C-alpha cells in the first residue's frame, strides 16, 4: 500500500473549522479511534513524560515558559502548540525548531498502515498522532503539549501526563463547549487524570467550583496558584519585566521576562508552579534554569511591539478576558495614546465583549478578514463595529488594512492589530516575521 504524502492526506480530511460554522457539537468528538491508532504503533505519547496544558487565556505563554526552562536545564524538549495560519504541523517543535517535512512524513509513514482500521479521521487527530510519534522518534526527554480545543474530548487528551495545567478559563468556542463558564470548565478540567497532579491558574469562581471537585474525584493533588503562590511586579518597560515569585512563605525568586503585559505575571506563576510539580516526579529543574528559560522565552503575537514607526502592537486577544488584559497593557505601556485598530475576528466570537474594553481608546477601526474559514467577513465586521459609534473601514487583505492604519496614524498614536491569532500570524508573515507557534 503506497503511502501518500502527509500534506496530501491532511488536505483530504474534513475541516472542522468550516463545519463549526454550521453547529458542530461536542458529541461529534471522540478519542477512541485515536487511542486505537496510537496503540497500534506502541503508544508513542507515553514514551516521554509531559505537561498537558488546557485553558482559554495564556496557554501558549505558559507552554513557552515551561519549554524554555526545561530546555535551559539541558533536556531535549518537544513542544506542541495549537493550529495557526501556517497549519497545525508548524506547531510541532523539538528544542525550539519546527519539525522538518521529512521528519513528519517518517512519522506518518508509521501510522498510515493502521489508519484504515478506523473511519472518520479529522485533520487535527492526524496532526496529533504525527506529533506524538515524531516526539518519540526524536527521543525527546519531556514534552509540553497544548490542548487544541476544550480538553475533555480534545485529541491531545489521549495523553497520561506527568502534570496537568489549566490556565485562566474564559468564554471561548461557546458553540461547542457551552455558553456558561461552568460548562466550559467541565471540558477544560477534562484533562485531569487519576493521581496526576494538576496546577490551576487563578480562575473565575464558576470555573474554580468545577476544577476542585474534579481534581478531588480523580485523587489528583491540586495546586491553586492564587492560594499557593505569590507574584509581584518589580519593574516593567518595553525591554521586559522584572518580577519576584515565591511559594507560600518561601524565599523570593527574582525573574526576568521578555514577555510584556502584567497578565504575564499570572502565566509566569502558573508555569513556575507546573515546573515545581514536575520536579516532584524526579525531574531536576534548578532555579537558575528557570530564570534563564523565562528570560529567553518568546511568544510572538502577545502584546508584541513591531520595529519602526508608528508604534505598532500585535496581540491575538480574542476573548473578553484577553481583551481586558490587552486594555490594561495599553494603559500601562502606552497611556492616553490614540489607537487605530486593525481588527479581525472569528464569526463565533463575542465581538461586543472583545471590543468593549478597547473602544474608549480607539479613533478608527480597519476591519479586515484573515484567510481562516471562520473569519467574519470584513464588510459585516465593519458594519457591526459602527454600532459602537466608531468609524470603521472594511479593508482586505490584512496587510492592506495594516498599511492603511499606519498611513493614517497621527503623531503620538499607535496601531493595534488584534482580535484573532490567525490575523496576527498573517500580519507577521506579511512583514517578514515568522508566524507565531500558536
């Protein structure tokens, strides 16, 4: 049986993003076929210990911080982050380097003879199977795995990790996960496994009320960052942030972050707590390695300043809490500077909740549309933005919207590109930067 190329095979599979526009339901997801596929090739997902990270906001930053610290300690580290505009395969990395096409094809060649044993494969399932297999072939010593969607029924949840991590939960993918935080939290907490320690970032009360009982039911030791850890900002500027962190009444650890925005303090505390739990399983992770890793970690598209003028900020904020965090970062780093907003958003997101915190700063909106299937059409987006009383122009493609906003930016103003990770990735690609890994 001739094995097709991985890319050609993936192109033949259903696009869940397009189906989601027509009411994809959680019940349509299943882990059974992927479990059987991986079992047929020796369960590569268990060939190395791992951190499994779910949540709504901060997943990528937490993953980047953990992976960088582990790499600084000298481990060979696999990192998997969620799909983006270059395709999900780009999120498969070993020691910071994307897997090559040949390496991914070799992993797929192992899987392909067994694919006929099950039906109904999806694009993401195959990507996840290839990722797990590639990491085993690459002999990673530890992996950091980000959930794609939800947690309970996400393809990555075939994993039995060393530590489970849940970042702050917010409204996201509501057509699939539910339109109440408690419903969404059930899916996020679905990554909690029997006896596996779990770290939870500070959560809304509705989410915390789901996570704690689920951890108790699974006899999984729960570390709640808000209760167990203390983090304080020492200083912040465009160069980065200095902070200090400690557990309970322990000694303060001085840390430097290149990641901007006060919300990154929560991500840093969550990542530190996750590494602390991982160290209890036998990993050697020194404070010096954590300091080095956190200082080196980069996460493009999260309050990222582009070079040159006018001041241009990229931020993939697409949930209400992320938009509020973005507003607070703007108030801190660019107070009272008028904003020209290049906005693109998926049709299933809550535009009102995302735009509301930013609207008081915005002089004009350049509504645009990324190439991903769920993107709201630019003209429809501009029309909805106008209901906020904001001038809005529909401009496609995103690079044209960026150019128009930069040309119109007044002295002392800034251009903000926000609303979608896919939009941010497209803009980064247009200006010659590598798209983010999320």
